[in-house]
C-alpha cells in the first residue's frame, strides 16, 4: 500500500514536471494566447478578428467572479497570459504579486481611453491594467409596480412602504454601497464607525426585503415580484430595460458606484509578446467599439464611441451612464485592512 | 452465489493476485489524490492564518474554531441542522410510501416506475431549480389557478416553504432507491402471514416491513441528511438568501471574504458532524442486526 502511494505520487510529480518544461524555452514569436476573462465581456468576434489578423490562436476560459479568478491565479501555474480583473481585484492581484507590471513602451493607443479611466485610484498611472469595459451599480425598478412613482434614491430601498418588494444584491461590497451612501458616507469608506452605522441600516432593512439575489434579480423586477432592486448595470440589465418599458435603471442621487474591468498580464505569462499584441489590438477604437456592438457593454475607450452602431446605447443609463450621472459615483476599491469591518458586519446582517 | 461466498463455502480464502492489485491503482490513486489529499489540505488550512489578500500564511492557531463560537455562526449551523433534519424526515416518509407502492406493483412494472424517478436526473440540478422558480413564482401555474379565484399576486418565492419543497424534490430520489432496494428483498409471504394473523395495515408496517427495511431507511437518511447540509443554490434562488445555510456560509467565507482558514474550519466542523451522524447510523444498524440475530436464535 505504501509503495503504491509513493508510486502514484511519483507519477503525478513526473506529469507536473513534464507539463512545466513544455511551456518555457521557445524563442520564436508565440502562436497562441491564453485568456481568462469574464463570460461575454470580450465578444467572440474580437477574438476571431485578432486570430485572423495575427494568426495567433486564442484559448479562452471564463470566470463568474473575481474571487474565482484570483484563487485560480493564486494556486499557481495557471498558464494564462491575459486576465480581466475588476478594479478592486487589480489591487488584490498586485498585492499578491500575481500580475506583471505593464511595459508602457510596448503599448500603443492608451490615449484613446476616456479621461476618467486614464489615472484611476485603484491603479495609479495604469501600471498593471488597461481598462476595457465599465459599468455602474444603481437601482432597477418597475414603474408599473411602484404605481408610477419614480425611484431616485437609495432611501427607497430602506422604505417600509415597499416592504416585501425590495431586493438587494447578494454581495457584500454591493450591499454596503447602498448601506454607506444612504447614510451619507462614501461607498469606499474604511472607517470602522461609518461601516458599523451602515451595518445597522442593513440589519434594519432586512425585514423589508424580498431577498438577497444577484442571479436573476432582473427577471424578478420585470415580472413585478420585486418592485425595486439594487442592480448592476450592463448587458443583462440593459436588455431588461429595453424589453420592458416599465423597467428603468437609474443611478441614485447619492452617487452609486462605478466598476471597471481591465486587461492585465498574469505573472509569468508564457506568451507575453502575444499578450501585448492583444492589448494593443483591443485599444483600437473600432475593436473597442465591439464591446458595445457585440457585447452590450460600455467601452472605456472614448475614441470608440463614434464606432458604436446603436448610438441610442450611448444615452441608455444601463450601458453608458452620462458624465453628470457618474460624477458622484465612487469607485469600489479594495478596503484593505478595513475588510474585517465589512466582513464582521455582513456576517451579522446575514445572521440577523 | 458470489465468488467470496463460494470461497468461504469451500473453506479457504482466495488470495488476491498481483494483477488485481495493479487494477486497483487507478481507483486508489484517484481516491488519494482527489479525496484524501484535498481533505488534508483543508484540515491543515483550518488551523492556518489568513493574509489580507485571501492567501494563507504558515502558522498554527485555534482562533478559526474559537471564532465559530460566536452566536452568528451557531445560528446558521443550527438553522441548517434543523432544515436538514426536517428534509430528511419528510424525504423518508414520502420515500418509504413511494417505495412501498413500487414494490407492491408487478415486477415487470417496477422498472418503469423507477425510471420515472430517475428521469429528472437527466437535467442539470441548477436548471431544475430555476424550473421551480417558474412553477412557484407569480407567473406560474399555481398563481394562475389562484388568480381564477381572485387571489392575485400569489407567489411562494421567496420563502422557506419554497426551500423545503426544493430540497424535498432534489433529495427524494436518493431516499427512494435505498429503501426500495431493501424492501424488494422482503419475502411477500411475511406480509401475507401478518395479515392472516390479524395485523392491521399499520401493524404490518410497524412490526414487519419497517423493521426489515430499516437498513435501507437508515442509508436513505444518511444520503439525504448529509448533502442537504452542503446545499447552497436552493436557499438563494428559492429562499431569497435571507436565511443562509452552512453551504452558503462556506462559499461566502472562501470567496467573498477571502478567508480560507475560516471556511476550512466551518468545513471541518461540518465534516465532523457528518461523520458523527454516520457513526450513529452505523451503530443503529449494528444494534438492529444483532437484535434480529438474537431473536432468530431464540426462535430456533
């Protein structure tokens, strides 16, 4: 038995070693690229166009949360070249040394980015990431359900008037955006007392809720099971707003928040030359516009806007929120040491 | 008659050959690599210290377990245990009745009935859960029928009732099969004899069929109770996510909270609870079989 275990461990070790030696060593230009991205955020048409132009084959894997992506990279030997972290995930990946710093001399077209993404707080000087798509966290409501009343503020999510008809996103950081801003604090607070106050508000809010749901909240609002929901802007929300004239997406007057998913190069990426080529390709205005045309998302690339075929999307708040609307919005950044206050609070909210 | 029983009858034990040991290697390797090894890693991590970025630093601490004493965690744990027990009891009662029905059908019909029980497994678990949203939700058939009678806006979702229904639906087949298997081996003449001797329907079940199918019932109890504790999709989709189960707690700790050691500690507590329940069932089985053996002896 002991011998068997030793033998099987040996076999596995040998396999692991042989797969490692296969990736390094070749000096010529790469013929493939491994991308790990959010599902549907980089449309297939973009990959196809890239392969057609460069001859580089692209292998794509998808993730559905930053946390999944981070743990896969942290496990090591992921083999990915390009990853697509959200803003706070960039900070976490940099903290864990899982990203390669970008060599700006190899990047062309970074001036195409919209000014608000040129020097973001989560990655000053864009040392590790190039913004690709962005969106907002706001309110989704069904006017037929609210009796025609317009919803403009987070306070509606805490209003007993809508008891049993309110949904919150089942996500700690998202829930605290509303909890903090309704109390007049910034959504990126790291202050223990402010977070404690937000926790209190969220606990008081819980009996009013239909539930915490970040999976099919759009359908719940569209069907009227829920009147008002905290919501992420983006493809699925935009679709529901488009299909149902009663459903509206707004950024709350308290500000709401901004998210942005960008392109980064994973530490020890085996095909770095191809990775830079891919980033440059995605910075081209006509390619960046495909994120909106084929993916239904807002591109971080200002020059791309004239290439958007459905110009109506540029004024659809669920896709392109206007500059005035996002003026008060906070970037959700990594809370760092304050994470503990959020976690303790959220555990209490969930158990209450 | 199987090979081993024949060997025993011949009075000697066949020695396993070298070749058959080799055939075992893939099985043993996958159990060790995919089951035992990860378990050890989780056990080790439950005593580790988390760093700020979701990684694990070396170190040895009991703090992760100490923190679980906080009432916020015990509340989730107790709620899960309660829901798990409720689901097990309901599954066993309905599973027992269903199995009894299937067993009492003609043999050639039983296969078809079992097939009907299996069919839902051909569809993905998540898809079936979404189907329940449609069935129980405000746009579904139940709401439609009630709408005819003037009850508008009826929706079971989200509620804990919907969670119980979803759990029952998911785990009923796993309760039916073990009970059916042990019921099928009960000699039908025992039931006839009991009836002839004047036992009522209830008496036949309580004194004959229930005791004889108890191994299957205990097995079914394990197969429903243990997985129920780990469920995390149903409470979110059907229950509105307001009352998390242990499964939800573990997912949150591992992903959102980036606190692997705490997540590992909760997992270990759950594992110990499951092992304890398995040991209890094992004991119960042993007791019932020795009891049967002794009664047989006294009868003889």
